[in-house]
C-alpha cells in the first residue's frame, strides 16, 4: 500500500527532500519490524492526503538510514518530527491518534 503523497527518504536524500523543502515536512521515523509503526501507517497516509499541498509527509526507515536517525536522536520509534524551514519545529513520540497529529500539524502551519 503506497500513497503518492508520502515521500520515502534516506540518509542521501534527507537534506534535499526535508531540510530544503519550501513547505513544512512531517517525517515518520519507522522500521518494518515495529508494530506501532505499522499500526499508525494508515493515519500517516490519511494525513498526507488531507494536507496535500500544505505540508509534505515523509517516511524514513531508521534501519536503513542510521545517520539521520542518530542526528535527530531517534531512540524509539515511531517518532515524528515536523520540520519547518530546515529546523525541527515539533516532535511527537509513539502511535498517536489522528487528532493528535492534526493538532501538531495545525499549530505549525
């Protein structure tokens, strides 16, 4: 199940896709073996569709992209970081309900 509104990023593409984005970017730090990551994935897809054009939604696999995970001190997953103008604007931890993500995004738009 892939959503064209969700960008897959890696260590190599992170700076260009996320830090240089002209719109806020919600980044989902996840891994395939993480149950809570999988359970929150449909919510992340919904948000990508709901906020298309306003924000970008990206996913980064922490097993494959350890450099970025270390740079942002990702110690447990899922972790969500909202980047704005190349800076960390907000962060959330865990499989949150959709309403919490909406609050996080809306207060940063």
